[in-house]
C-alpha cells in the first residue's frame, strides 16, 4: 500500500506543479506517477503494486462487462411472455480461503445480475450460488471459477 | 458541445429509469423470492448509477463528479451485502424455491450432512 500512497502523492505533486488541482491533472499525474514507479522500481513494495494495478483494472473492466451483459439478459427475461429462465442453486467448490477472498468473490457474484450468493458451507469448502439461467451447471461452475475466482485470487495473492 | 452533453445526459437518465422500471416489473413477474432478487436488486443499482452519471455529465463540475463516483462506490459496496443477507436469511428460514427450479445443491448438501 505504500507504493499506492507514493503514487497518489506523485499525482498531487504533478497537479500542484501545474498550479491547478482538478480531475484531469490528477488523473494524468497518477498515470505519470505509475509509470515512474514502474520504471524506478525501488520503492518498498512497488514491484507488487506495479503488477497489481493492471490486474485490478482488468477485474473492474471484466466485472462491468459481465454486469451490463447479464443485466440485459435478466431484463429481457422480465419482459418476454415466454421466459427462458431455469433457476437453480449450484455449489461452487472454493479455492479462496481467507475472509477477504471469499467476501470479494461472493460480493462480485451477487453484484452480477443472474447470480446471487446464498451461503458458504460451514467448512468453507463450498459457496452456494443461486443462478437464474442454469442451462448447464458444470458450465456455470467453470465460468465462475475461471472468470471471477481466478481474477480475484490473482489480485489478492 | 452543450447540446451533445444534453443528449448524452438525457439518454443516460432515460436508460437508468428504464432499468428501475424493469426491476419493478420483475418483482411482480418473477415466481419466487430468489428470482425476484435477481430482477430487483441489481437492475435497480445499475439504474441508480446511470441516473447519477447523467447528473455528472450534465453538471460537468469536478465536485459533483467526485460525489457521484463516491455514491456509486458506496452503492457497489452495500447493494451486494443487502442482497446477500436477504437471500441468506431466506435460505436459512426455508423459503421455498419455485417449481421452475432445475437444481438445488444446497438442500442436497444439507441432507447429506444431516445423515
């Protein structure tokens, strides 16, 4: 986190040097600061931070894409007279172990329309997810594991 | 430029309102609690965020934009927690799934554990 703080300070310094602290200057300063950190690479913790930021951005973009896609799917199902839904509860075996990992994963699952995390088994081995379009449970399980869980674990480990 | 921003803001607001309307219709049309949660909780969040972005685009003021970003962040943090807690309470108190349900591994696992 130190490297993130350094990145913020560099952004503020850049905006202050230009004499106007507004959103554009801060954003550009942040980008410059990030490139500087990536280039210098000797601030404590900066190496992990440099590789982590693109992953966080990737997770965010992937999530927004999923959000739009599945919102449209649910919306379509709401308005059509002959719904395509096949609701069901799927148990997803978890590779995520810590509280933070499981919380982030289940929150992301809940935030995407069409999937809703219900509960975690007491031994923390399964996450139960209610899905709205369960055409193929195996496919759904794989989608969550290789999409969200892989990305969350890459980001946090 | 100003007219263009008007159109962008207007479309965002219209789209957002549409999502909120669909969420409301979804609550009426879905067969059980869980499918209703699918229809309402997320579509309503997305709708609110779209309306907020319309405000941000229209005003163009940095202070307003920062506030909109913060509100979106808080919505994203709180909405899944609320949805999850409702759904979890429902499963624990045994709210029935609709007849359309094709698979229920939670009950299957519970049965195995009880035996």
